[in-house]
C-alpha cells in the first residue's frame, strides 16, 4: 500500500475532531468542558470515557484506552496507522494524495506488491487443490476432518493443500502470467542446489497449507504439514524471511483473533497452527501461536496493540518452563500481566479443545490459570530434593530473576510476598537478592545495548563513508548516556514529570539560553531540559520516554521551524486584517483625537495579545498533535498517556492573587522538575555506593576511601540541589 503524502496526513489530522469521531461509536453528553460516555472498549454501567475537544484526545479512566482520533480508530476498528488515516480521510471526504516515490522506493513497492499478489494467487491455488482435486480431498481434507477441523474453520483460516508434484504451483503461476522471480523471493519455489541445475520446484508439495496473514489480512507467508509418513521428512516447513514476511514480528492467527483479544482484553498464547484453530472452533477466539519459535520483542509489541494480559498454555513440567524463560522475562519486561495454564496430563490445546465443549473450555481457562511467578515457584521447586539447598537456591534465583524484569514496584513487591510464602524464605532476603539480580539484568541490558550501539556505529560509519551523509554525522554528535547502573523504576516518576512538560509544552519559548560567546538566544522548554541533562550526559532511562524525547528533538530540528514560519506569515496577515477593521471602526465611531489615540492603543494591545496567544497555542499544539498522532506505536501511546489530565492541578496564585495556569509557571516548574530528577539520580548513586561500601572487607581500605570520598562529593552536590529545591522561586544553576 503506497504511503500517504505528508501534506494529506496533516490535513487529516487538522480536520479530524475527536468529539465527532468518537460520536460515531459512543453516545456522548457534555460534562463541563469535556464530553462523557460509556467506554466502547469494555463493559461498564457508569460513564468513565472522557473526550476533550480542546486537546483533541479521549481517555477511559477505567481501562486506560483512548488517545487522538487516529489512535481511537486504530484501537476501535483494529486498523493500522495508515488504514486509520484512510478511514478518517473517507469520513471527512479528504482526497488522499499518495507520496511521490523515488525510483528505488517505487521498485521496492512494486516488488512488495508483486510478492503479495503471488501469495494471493498461491492461496487460491492451494484452497482449490483442497476442495476440488481428488488428491486434496482424499489426503488433506480427510486428514483435517480426522483431526476434527470443521468446514467453517477451514474457510476461516483459508486452509489449503499443495499437490504432491514438483511444479504444480510453479506451472500454474507461469500460466497465469506471474514472474517466477517472485515465487522464489516469497519462498513458494526453491532453486535446485545441484551444480549447473537452475530448475525450480515447489517448496510445499504434498503438504496441508496454513496461510499466515498480516494484521490487515494480507497473506504474507505459509506453513505446510507433510502428509507423508516418512520420518526423514520435516513434519512442518515454513516460508523463509522475505521483504513481506519477518517471522519475529508475526503471530499465527492474530488477524482472526484481534477483535476477540481487544474485546476480552486478554490473549492466549499457544504453540501450533492446529492449537489455534481448535481453540477457535471451541469458541475461544482470543488465541494466537508463536508457531514453534521463541517469543520475540516484535511479537510482544504486536500483542500490546490489543491487550496487556497474556495467558500462556505450556506443558506442566520444569523443562518446558526453563525453555520458555526468555520469552516469559520479555513479556514481564514489557509490562504485561502474564498467567499460565496447565492442561491435564496428555492434553495439548488442540486435543483439549476437541474433547470438551465450548463452555467447558472457557470454565477450565477461568478456573485454572495462575500467575506466572506463582506457577514458576510451584513448578521449579517441585522436583528439588528437600535436602539439596544448592538446587533450591538455584531455583529461587531463576524465579527472582524473572521478577527482576518487573519494573512496577507495587507488582514486584506483591511477587516478593507470594514467593516468600511459597518458598518459605523471608521477604527481606528475597528483596535483597532481587536488588542484586535487577542490577545484573540492567548490566546485561547495558552490555547488549552497547554491543548493539557498536554494531550500529560501524554500520553508520560504513554508510557515511559510502554516502557522505551529513545527517548521519549530525546524529552521531548526540551525547550518549553515561554508564550508570541506576534503577529505572526509581527514576521513572521524575522522568515522567519532565516528559509531561515536554509533550505538552516542549516547543514553547520560556527562557534565554546563554551561548559560549556570552550572547543569549530564546530557548524552548526542550532547550532548557536538553541543556541541563546534556551537561550530565543523561538520557531517559525508561525506553518509551527515551524514544519520545528523541522524537521531540527530531520535530524541533526538522519540520517545526518551517511550519512555524508559514503559520506566522498567515497569522501576520490575519492581524493586519484585524487592525484594518479596528481602524475602520475607529474612523466611524471616534469623536475626538484623544478618543482616537485611546482606541488605537487599545486595539494594538489587543491584537498583540491575540498574536502572542496564537503563537503560544501553535507551539504547544505542534508537539502534542505530532506525538499523539505519531505512526510509531510506542511514541503515540506514551504521548497520549502524558496528555491526559490524571490529577486536578492546584491553583497557583501570584502576589496580585490572579490565578496563573501551569503554562504561565513553566519557568519555575520545569527547572524544579529537572533538579528533582538530578537529586533522584544522585540519591541512587549514593545508595549504590553505600551498598558497595558495606560489602567491602577490611583489606580493601583503598577502595573504601575512594568510595567515601565520592559519597562526600555527591552529598555536597545534593545539598546544593536541596537548597535550590527548598526555595519558592528557582533560578537556573550555574556550574
């Protein structure tokens, strides 16, 4: 699908009204400055879904879903970003202009569309083989019916069959006019490996076909199960990676399950194709499969578009759990609520669903799923001998290491309490060990990030040498984060406050930035924060905030200045027209020279105030609108969460007792938020140094002296910060 031109995107975002969009699905009633209605994402009796026209966002304060008009349509209709834009364009009768692609982009787009077209042809070919050929009916269809798969499920999942001949699909595709290049690129055909032989043959011959769909329903890959009994032949064969298929991003059945997942706010994760199909047939439709591969970050991000709750169905043995630990830890690290369901011995999801009614399956799921940490505690300790403390300690460390991936402190504390009861170990001991394991996890993550950064740096250097790309060179000058072993959970609340100011007011001018030559220039909220954090070489520790922060930098250094200049030109024309109208009114109504001068002065003041208000409004809304409608899922969801008013702000009074808004107080509030983050960082460093000092032996005198000196230096810095934070009016610190 071609990309929408950016000018068209801007027109859609400017036109879409959140009240108008939500009203298509929810009955809204005015409540003060906002509108309220029953949430469309979960069942409720009392309206908790709030729509704010001024900010052009919505939010359910019960389930948490909402966002901009684009985000609302994506959530409600389960559409991609581009599809949601097209939906809104149709609603407001906006003509979509496709982006003019370069020759290279056009060639890549044409190749992608050609591969998708070949897959669609193959899908039809395989379905016809299953239903219309003797071999398909006698072999594959008979097998599916033997496995209990109904015709409705065969149609729902578009199952098919590949004739057991070397070139059945290839010959049919050539006859239909398809280029064999795309058969090879998609993996439908394979080139012979024999020297001098370039002949092709069908990859999936003699197999039942399970098509893999993208989230929007396009066929991007296939899986095939052999009908032969030969043990030397792989039971399953899958499409290879291609420009249209990246297996680490896809989950089998997500296209068919996405509506049920969103409605039930839960996803059940199984392993195989038939597990998914049989569960759907049993009426449990919120089920997807990782298709036998280890769970990946891309697959988890795909799930998070629809729910934060995941139930894993695994065999109830410690080997299965140990093999799945990485995927479990990744789920916990992404903030998902993870539960596990053990099926009766001898059953898998396929056989269990086939042998029970829909109500029995639902009841078993509800009654037997348990939290992942409790499940791990029971399972991993089950086979540990009572008289083997080493084995028990190893099992406990495995469990705690998974808890170390939970960033939410309340949830982590609950897990500690659960583990303490089940493992018969004091909470203080577990909490102390958890801190060690969390530090280990962060250290490993930092090392991996360093390795990844090194690889990217080498790739960028190579790319710069080849292309002499000045933008890449510019990006490389951004300072890296210092190697601090700090607790993300400890810093997140302070980072959240800074990010809240950045998302809401990031491009508002509020200060003067002093240059190295002593001169000064106007600075935005982003400039002030970036300057302070840059001195310490600090970057946001929480990944969504870090990515959103970088997006604000890109806006400031990219499109904002040009768009602002265009807006100022239009605004100046508006102000000139208003001044002309005011002059005409003065000419018609003024009766004396003194009255003329008074009216002219008042008109100039009103228009200047109007201009300043409009500029401030443009600068504030620019950041908000671009972030809340970002095509990046993480940036969009982070911005929408930060734009929602979660608390009632206290009124701030000046000496004249005039109520000042939060925006009026930014020159005080923003520096305070920066200093509070810096104070939290220093407190964390002092705490870590003190903990290290407590572990030193009497022979490590030099190291102890070094740590004591560092602690004293940090405490001096902290005292300065505390003094600043204790003052009512905050002035920027000099260093």
